[in-house]
C-alpha cells in the first residue's frame, strides 16, 4: 500500500474542508496527498456547467486551486491531482484502494438535524475497503471551523461480541500519532427478559456489568501492551451504543466506527450504529471496513 491520503473534491465548501483535514493528516503521517475529482459527482453543481469541455476546465480549476492552496500551507507536502470517471462512489472507492484512507466532506444541517451524507458519500462508504473519513463543514458560526483539528480525544465504538482488530488498530495508531487520549466505548443493555422483570436481583445486573467490563479489558489488553504510553479510557456503559458513542464524542478530535463487509448483494451495508454516528457526530467520523 502506498503511503498516501486520498481526498475527494467536488468544488463545495465541504470538500474544501475535507482537503484541509486530509492535508494535515498526510503531513502527520509523512504521506503524500492525492486530490481526486470524480466526474458526475455533483448532485447540486455550484455553477451551471454544460459541455464536456466546460466540465473538464472547471474540474481542473478546482483541483489546481486546491493543490496551490494546500502547497502554500504545507510547502513540504507532495500533492498530486487527478480526475476519475465512472460511477462516482465506485470511482472514489477504487481511487483510494492503495491509500491509507479516503477523506470526504459532509454538510451541517443544524444541531438537531445533524449532518448530510449525500448519496455519493454514503455509497462510497459502502464500497470502500480502505478507511473513509467524513469531515464536517460547519457553517453559521458553529465551531470548530471547517476542517480544523480539534485537540480532544479519539473515540472508538466497539462490540465485544465482534472482531474489532481493524478498528482498534486504526484508533490506537491515530491516537499515538496525535498524542491524544483514546476513549473506547461499548454500549450494552440488559436482555429484554431481565429488563421487564419486576423483582430483578440487583446482583444480576452487577454480575453482567462485571463480565462485560472484564471482556472489554481483555480485548484491549494487547493494544495496551503495544502502546504503553497512550492514555486509554475504556467504558462499558448501559444504554444504546450510538447514544453512548455520540455522548463521548461531543469533544472528540475523531470518532471511529466499523462497517462489516458484506459479500452478498442484499441486506444493510451500513449498520444502524454507524449510520447514526455518521449523521450526528460533530467530529470527523472514520468508518473502518472489516469482515
């Protein structure tokens, strides 16, 4: 795999924010930056382009201007540009196959409504085998500013009943690079048969909580050994996992969630927890594909 960060550009403020975040990430990794424009990505074009030549000129201007600005801010960063064709979600996923990650932008819809992950962004998350990071572009005076690096922790949501190696590897490596704390969240609930039991022995809940906490500690123990200087806060909390992750992520620099790779053409490709975090976390969200 090349030491490279790929970012999708469509001329929008959201993709500009993604490019700024990706440039910081590439410099942090000692990687190059690949600016990619996917033809026909534009669901709502910022200007009326009609002919193929006008589209080409406009796309090349977007790539050139973004590359020039990136080189001005990061003079030592290697920046490449390219245009790719085909179905945009597939084209972007394919463009990032040998990259460390693919970075895309998403637009704020307001504190209640959350963030818009368009059809191309959602489709790319489903198709990509590499990590996809969705960077928020906040407007109307919201904070933090577009594409900025917050100095908060990295938050990762895990399920102790599933494989989490890819998520934990990404989260620990990223926290180590940023030298920031790592918060690991596992949300759980009592089985329905116990939740509605009127005379439930409090010791049952305590015993279950102890067992889940022990399992979580055992799962991350090898990663503690690999990153002994990293500050890690692991939490097994009662409640809906998405809500627990979003609560912990309110001041996060990055939120990490998983997406199971499904080899069938049928069924949901983005689980409900990841879907909720993608649309409601204010921090950038990294979606990690795993078996």
